[in-house]
C-alpha cells in the first residue's frame, strides 16, 4: 500500500505499553498525524482538543473501556469513525458496541493488511463526505443566482398557477399551466403524494413555512426531485388566500446523497448490506410487523472451516469465494429479502412477509445450492445456519442474537446444517 495515500488524523488508544509502541510505529507512516493515549480519559481529552478523523481503541482498558469511550465521543461528534480492537467474540459485547456507535471491529491479534484496508476504506468515506459537502455548498450558491420556478395556489379556487420556467421543468404545455393542485399531485410519486397534499389541506392553514423535498414524474417519465419552499399569504386587494412558493430542481443533489447513503450502508467488497443496514432494515420490518402482523424470519449463517480455506488458498481466493457466495445467495432469494454481511464470513438474511415454514424451506434451498455448486477454487463449501422467527416482544438485537445462538448450535452439532 502506498503510504502517501492516507491523509488522516488518528487517535490510537491502548493501555498495554508494548502493543501501544508496536502499533504506533505502524501507524506513524500511514497517517498524516498520530495521537496516542494510554487510557480512555487521556483519549477523551485529546479528542476534545484536536481535530480527529478516526479513533482506534482497545476494548479492555481500566476505568473506561472502549465502548464507554465510544459512547462519550459519539455524544460530542456522532460522525467520528470509531474502530474497536478486541480479543473477545462475545455476541452481546458486539451488540452493545453497535448500540454505542462503534463503526468497525478488528479482532486481536491484529493483521496489518486488514488494518490498512480499514484505514483506506475510512479515508474514502471521508473524501466522499468532503465532496458531498463541497457539492452542497456549490448548490446553495447556485440557488442564489438561479432563475427559480415559482407557483401560486389560490386556496379559494384550488387552482395552481405555474411560471413559464416551471412549465418547462414539468414539460407542461402553456395552456396547462393553470391546474388544480390535486391534478399536480397526480405526478408526485406515490411515496410523497400524501405529504404533498398535506401541505395544501393542513399545514399551510397553520401558517407553517413549507420546506420539503418531493419527487415527481414528468411527462417524459423521468423522476425529478424538487425542493419546495412555500408560505401562505392573503391578498390585501381581493381577500383570496394563496400559497406561494418556489421549485428548485435538486435531482442531481438527491442522487448524490442517495449514492453516499448507499455506500455507507453497504459492504464495500461484496456490495451487499452491511451491519448497519441489516439492523435498520430489521427495525423497519419489526415496525411493520407490529402494525400489520406479518411474520419475519432471520437466517444467520457462516462458512464452515473458512479459516482453513484462507490458509490453504490465500486471502485473494477466499475473497473471491465470498463474492461468489454472495452472488449465489442473491440469485436465490426474493427482491424484497435483505441479504447482508455481518462481518468476516458471517451473513444474515432477513425474510419479511414469510411464514416460518417458508423460511425453513429457503434455508434448505440455500444449503442444497451451496452443497452442489461448482466453486471456482474447487472447494467443498458448506455453511451452518441458525433460524429465528419474530416474537411479539423482540427488538432487532434479541431476534438476531437468537438466530446467532441457533447458528452456533448447528456448528456444535456437526456443521453443514440448520437449527431453529
């Protein structure tokens, strides 16, 4: 790896003097500036006094452990990237760490290659954030000089009048520019339509200043994202009540934001959901289940004897195998199912709107596909799976933890099987 690549300011926290010295020497040539602390209290002081991009901290430390340090740091700056070094593999510990905001885990003893890959990934995310912020600033300046489209809704007649620029933006013909706002609501995408109508039948009557982004489909079938700024006013001449505002086309900005959000919620190598997104998606499914009563299945699996495959074939072949496996899984699940990498060779499938029997059938199907697949590296690959089903008082972590325990039971029962 080119040592000039990284431009990070790193805070490294470790209470063991020998480990602190050896890893500090590794970090010094890989980052722009390095701060070293021997415990959580010293680290917190350094963090408050300096501009830190990244914190790498041991978990087990006196007085304040890594989770506690992360929690205090995230209260000050939720955007800081926090990597936890730990020799523990306890699931509850890792779940607690996710709760406090830990972004990445690295197992001790530390492998330099994995460590530097993490640093590279973090730098790319920081650069993406910088580009996003720069684009946002440019957009704000452009809005000041842009010729914005305006619109005016007469609340007495419900007619909406568009400027010529707005007609061009929406591909309206000139004679179509006087419409009822309910007609215009028909081109708003389904997910935003209720919010758009609420502006005119509720919010403006409470003198709210409207500042929203909605998506529409123009007559060419293209989706546009519009920043709507609007306010109610009453004509002093005729007494009619109006809503007047502007449209700003922010489609490019929204696409960029969505791309960055997607990158933040996906595994960089396999291009599937990462741990953060798995939890977010499971929380969404649980909310829907509480409302509508549908079932949720979770399949937690890992590759049997993956360490041996790594040692025999090397990391590059093992990485290719993980990619091949993820492609195979994605080709055998529904589009609505959520598939992601929990970490290392551990994966999770979230199956919403599916009975327990259907989840079990899917586990059988996946197991058969993997056992009979012709892998490029000619290995005999098997997986151990744990299945769990949503119960009334579950949260995301309880459900995942139950599936994890069942996966461990499958491992201890001989591997290449599923337990539920």
